[in-house]
C-alpha cells in the first residue's frame, strides 16, 4: 500500500496548501455559489483528514480509523448538500473535482517516470471513487432521513379528530388510506371517543382520492373498532366518481353513509335526540300568535 | 376459587371483569350468570371490561356466548368500557362481536338497555 501511494503522501506533506487551493478553484465550476464557502471549509478539513490517513499509511482503506476526519468532512458536506436540495451529481462532483488538481500534482511529482505516474493515478482513482461512493451513500441517507421525517409529519397532520357537538366527533380524512395510516387514524379516533365520551363519529372521506377494496377494508376496521367501544359511525363525503368505482369494484360498505358532512351531522343530531331549529320561522310564528291574541283582546273591549 | 361478582341493579345485572379470565372461570361465570338471570328475571346484562388490558379470542368468544345465552333468556347484553387498544386487537383478530351490543361506559350501557327494553315493550 505504502508503495502505491508513496507520491501522494509526499505531495500531501509538501504542498497540501497548493492542492487545496487548486481544488477549491475547481469546485467553483461544479458547486452552487451558495455552498461554495462551506465547501471550501469542508475541503480544508477533508485534505487535513486525507493527510492524516496518508501519514498513518492507510490510504487504501477508507473505512479505517485514520480516515475518521476525512469521512466526517464528507458526511458534513453531503448532508449539507442534501438539505439544500443539491442534485446527487453536484454532490458527487465535490469529491471527483479533486481528481484534476491531484493528477496534475502527481504528474509534476512523477516527472518522466510514466510507470510510476500510471500506478499512482490508478491507486488515487480507486481511492477517490470509493470516496465518491461513500459521499453518495451519505447523501442518499440524508435524503431518506428528510423523506422519513416529512412522512411522519404528514401522518401527524392528516389525522385530526374534531368535536362537532358534545358526543359527536368528526374525522376528516385526507389522502390515501394505507394500513399504517389506518392504524394511526383508528388509535386517535378511539382515544378521542373515550376522552369526549362520544356516541357518534362521522368519518368524512371527501379528501380520500380513491376507495378500493383495501381502503374499504381499512374503513370498515375503523368502524368496527369504534362500534366495539360503543360509538356508532357514519361515513360521509363519498364523491360520485368514488361511488361509481366502489360499485364497479364490488366494494360494499355496510355502514350508514351520507353524501355530505351536513347530512351526516343532521343524522347524528337526530339520533342523539337533538334538533336544529330555524329561529326566524319560530319568531314569526310567535309574533303571529301574539298579534292574534292582541286582536282578540281588542275585540272583547 | 376466584369468583366474579354479579351485582344486581334494578332489573339489570352488572358483571365487572377485573382479572384475566381462564377457561374454568369463564365457564363458571356463564353458569352463575344464566342462573342469576333466571332467578332475578333480569332484562339486561352489563359486562364491564374496562379493567381488561388484554382480550384475546377466548374472552371474545366468551362474550359472544354470554350474549347469545342471555338473548335466549330474554335479556339484552351490553359490553361496556372496552379500551381502544383492545378494540383494535379484536378487529385485527377478526372478532367484531356482531351479536354483542356495546357502550362507552356503565352509565351509557344502562341507558341503552333501558331503551332496548322499552322498544321491546312497544313492539310486544
């Protein structure tokens, strides 16, 4: 190993600063302006780390202990780029842009010895390719982390249970229902039923784009669980297209369903022995009775 | 031998299950409950399972059985106080207890039984 990277080690020891300057200049062409400042900082750390690895004679094994600092620098820049929304290509170019300056330095150092130059170039290419792959792995991981976090947030956001009246809950569902979401929806609904002592839960599926057999099954599970707790469910907001697809697919929801939330709420009020009264009509009626009584009294006089 | 107390409230019987049941206890409970329904002419049975954290297929079947037996003896069975986690487990197990009526708590359960008995009286 030491023989393969002998020249590189020498270059790093002798002209670390020059190599770094040439590299940072090279990066200007490939990285976004916003990340160049940080990239220069990360590059300095990476070259330091590279030198530490060279001095420990471990240039061949990028997973070795001596690479800790260089790996850290790469991890920092990759996650930084991932968060800033850089493309994978840009991130990979961070490492690959070192090739130009490095090979130039190698050529200068090797002089006329073309065999030694070819050997060194090959060894460095292998090393830089490994580092490039490592960068991509970290980049990918940070992106996945971002996606996972967003998914969790979406899950939290999309399952509100609201109280419409004492004993009447509404659960507006938005987005596709899969088994994971059903679980969260079911849990939060059941907990609210206990907390609010609800008798009726209205599940509104206006925001559910499609209802196939799986979604229907998930809905039915939620309804059954609510029933076991002693609460009745009404499903509302089935759009015309969805009603058609459901019939075509042979999906049957054997629960009370209403076309819209207002109808469902009216049914819920009725089945909890309440009713909504139009005050203006009532007032007119009362006024008419009063007027009749007054005219009757006037007639007596 | 542990026994599950059966309390009488008016013309209803209240059974509160607070310990994990095993086969023997369940059979004893079915036995003494049916006897008591006949003795007291009870019209309703409330089974409170709010203390149970785990309800498996065994208890699920027992609840179904009790409901069917009481129906034969002209009493309405209402299971009350099921916990959310228990409800989810039962649904996942496919035990949706179709023959059993449910209510959120004992209070609601009594109201439900009262309503059922009144409805029954109207139809008769």
